């Protein structure tokens, strides 16, 4: 493929010549930065520079990166010229991570054959397989996962499981139902929480999936709990085009919600969603932490007649007394509690 004879190193157990891994040497840093820069610039990234020891030259990389074959030829020359293949850019991305992110399967295989580290994390704590999953490069995901499983003494079971969880998260965010089913079938946990922001696959599907309803249904059927992870993310469902059916699915599965989601329904003038929330026990006397008015009064002052009707049907009017507590208790309720 590369019009040159390439030595082969069979995975993490192999030992390549020392010159191929001259970590942090001037040549290694220069070539490592060039390798990363080439991958980034080939996909519309901002201007990068060659790093040469402590000095950064104000000149951009000039190689043409339009054709994959040219890229692979160039990188093969760099790799076999003494480059540190685990060199990281300022975001903590290694060449393997960027190759996985941009879908270069042949380059991924080359880097793995040279001993590139799959445990390398970027500043968001993502490993290369997560970068491939983010873009839906299933071929690279499966290849990297197979490589991990072939060296269980080198890649612990917990590491493999964590990578599978990243794959599930990004499959949910893409709305890829088949991939979700496949990953759950091999042990992915639908209620796994990611340390980065506490989100779960269900949260990712609700917030990011292009058409979230079907994948949300699937995750709930597979046992996803709508009340773990990022607190009360049900309010994010209100912002989707399929908001009513999303809310219905989440509420039927026992999702809890705060006043923010009710306020969001009023703000977006979604009367059907507001009625659904009221039917599931929305506290109309409550106030949001940054709002002086109780929710029922906000609704009654809405310019949307249907929103006002939902509240009027519950017996509220503009003359209804405001609660005397930010915690949503009516004055009469407070008196009853004191008795």
C-alpha cells in the first residue's frame, strides 16, 4: 500500500527499535507535532505550527492532505523516521486519537501495529475508541475493541468496559438504535454515568439525537432510569420537536421534574405539554429560584390562550393568593401543617 517495505509489530507486546520511540527528543517532538498537525489540518482545523524543541516556528505545515494514499505515505515516512507516535497535542490528542476521530482505518491499523497506546486520554478523558465512536466510525470502533480484547493482561477489563460505555453514549447521541442494541448485548450499562458531566446514554439521546423518540423508547425498554445522572434533564426534552411524546415516555417511566420544566412549557407556549405536566402533579404554586412569580401566575399572564386555559381549568385565577414560600406551599397549606 505504501510503496515501501514496512516492518510489522504485533500489538502492544512487541518491541520496536528504540529509535522509533524517541520520546520527547527534538526530532520526535517535531515529527509528532507534524503528524498531529497533518491530521488536524486535513479536516479544516485552525492553523497549527511545527514545534521544534522549545521553539515554535510561525510557519504552517505545507503537505497536501487531500488524498488518503498521500497521507498514509507521508505518515509512514514520519513514523519510521524516529517519531514518538504517542506524542500529544495541547488538547491531549495523540495521532491514534485523531486518526480514529477522522476515520482513517488504515492509519489506525498502522499506528496500532507500531505499538500506539490505546490507553492515551485527551483532556476530556476520552481514549481513541471514544473518538471513533463520536463520529460513528464503526469499523474503527470494532477494530480497536478487538485489539483491546486480544491483550486482556495489558488492557484491564474495566478499561475495555469503559470504552464500551463511551461507544454506547455516542450511539445514543446519534440515535443509532441498532448500535445501542448491539452494545447492550455485549454488556454495556444503560445507566452508566460519565464522570465528565454526570450524563447517561438516556440524557445523550434526549438532548442530542437528531430524532430522539425511538432511541429514548429503546433505552427505557432496556432499563434506563430517567432519574439518575444530570439532574432533571427532562426540561431538555421540552426543547425538542417531539417534546410531547418524549415527555409522555419519560413521565410514564417515572421521571421526576422540577418547576423549570413547567416554566419552559409556558415560555415555549406548549399547552399540550403543560397539561401533561399538570396531570403528573406539577406544583403550580412553586416558584423558580430566579423568579418572583409563582408558576400559575406566569401561565395566566401568558399571551397564549391555550396556556391560560390549562391553568384556569385547575381553578386558578389572577386573584388566587400567591404562596408565602419559595418552596411552593399555599398559605392555607402552611396553616394546616402548623396545626
